[in-house]
C-alpha cells in the first residue's frame, strides 16, 4: 500500500476505534510533506460536514495560510 494511503487508512481506523465517525481518513501532502491528516468526526461533533476530507482541507489551508494550492497571489 502507498505510504500516504496507509496514513489515511490509519486515520480511518483511529476514528472508528474512537467511535467518532465512519471508516474514512484523509491526508494532504505537498512536496513530500504531510500538511494535514484527519478522520471523520461526524459522530463526535454531531456535525454532518465533519468529513475527513473537509477537516484535512481546513487544516492544510491553515498550515499554508491560503485556500489555494499556489502560495503566490
């Protein structure tokens, strides 16, 4: 299994084990570095939008200081 997919899988297992949401994990990588990783937190937060992908995108945007994949204006 690809190492990034293994990290996403591990996140999914982590979320399921904690009963925080369904079996979903996500990882966002740029230039070989992890910007964010997350698992579903729909049950934990009672928020139907708390999907792994959305959480990871929000975290990566904070790390980059932008919502765009490009850091130039």
